[in-house]
C-alpha cells in the first residue's frame, strides 16, 4: 500500500482474510480508487461479514454509498457484478468460520482442562495451516533474496512482537546476516536512535498485529521516510502497517482467547530464516562459528580433577 493512501484500522473481529482473492484485488487497486469506491473498499475490508450477511441495499446503507457504487466496485475488481463479488467474499470465509465455531463449543463453561488445552492447540494449528495456505510464496522468496542481498536487517517490534523479533534476529545472526533489534529494555527513543544509524539499503522488518502498537507503526513510518525498505509482517490489508510498508506479508493469526496467535507468526519467521540461510553463501560456516563461540556458555566449564 502506497504511503498517503490510508486504509482503516482493524476494527472488526473478522476482517477479510488477507490471502483471499478479494483482499488481494483490493490491495492492487486501492491507491487508484475514487473517494466513493475507497469508502466501500474500506467497508469490505473491515466489515466483510456484513457483506456476507446483508442484501446489497442493506450493505450500501451500512457503508454510506450507493447501489451504483457497489456495483461499480465489483466490476472494478474484475467481477461481472455484485452477486459474483459477494459470492467470492463468502468463499473467503468458508475455511475461517468452522474452526472458530468448533473452538467456542470446546471452551464452554463446562469444558475440561484437557478440552481447553486441546482447543488452544488446535486453534494455533489452524492458524499455521491457514497462514501457509495464504502465503504469497513469490513475495516470500523476494523478501528472502532481498535480505540476503542487502545483508542488513532491523527487526522492529514491541511487547510480544518484540520477543518474536528477537528470536528471528537470533536465527538470522546464526546464518551470518547483520541484524539488529531494539536493545533489551529499550523503548521508542532507543529504537529511533538505532533506526537513525542504519546504513542505506537496510531492511526494517516491522511486526504488528491486533492490537497494533502505535510505536511500531510510527517508527516504521520514520524508517520509510528515511528511505529504508520497510517490510510489514501483519494480518490484513487494513492494518495500519500495510499503508506504510514497501510490501507486506499477511498472516492469519487470529485467536478466540486473546488477540493474536504468536505461534503462526513465529512459524513464518522460522521458515523465512530457513530460506535465508539456504540462499546466503557461507551461512553454514557462519552457523558453525556461532556454535563454536557459544559452546563454552552452553556446556559450562568442566574442571579437571585428575
């Protein structure tokens, strides 16, 4: 999403799945839409369940546009008309609704500990399957190759995303990539100083999921203004990070209990680090050197009592 082309924040519990055909089409044409069409695009992204459940007349009333605008929007996306567009939105949610409904049944008031633990595991596994199914592998490969080529990454995130960024940074460091994160305990000001010192061409990997942390989004914007390449790791095209990033990777990471499934995000970051290590010349040597350096700290010093 280009800078200056604002999209709404994630207000709905069930936003349009980022990897769906409709969401991808909206992302590709969003900067070119007229004001009226953009209003309807924002509505579709943030309130897709209303598009699914309501008639066209009720939908346009809820979104504040005309029937003609809704039909024009559908054709702009390449559909023959509104019914075909709505059917595609419905299809985008078929694989989403079933596991969530099952989870709600499992975590009822009378559920046992085993049922709740199983439901939590199953939800995270559903997220990882959905994230994998919706990944744009061409985009992932382009990101991995860009990291290998530029060889300097800043992993940006706070709170849970900060922990994920640290794990990702460790994986890249083992592969020999020059990588930085916000120093332990550092806040917004520390991160801003680090960003100011990044060399030209650096890639800033910004991680932000609901609920989006303002510092992450605003620091990503600072990085973009510096001319650095910002890659957003986020959930949907309606994420505030998507409008700032040079490009975004979208992951399904919803959770019925809690806002985000960290498992799905971590699984992607681990997979990306594997691809980077495979592409980077000398990654195996760097990994061996890292292991040799860390060995004394892992095993501890063995005293010779003989």
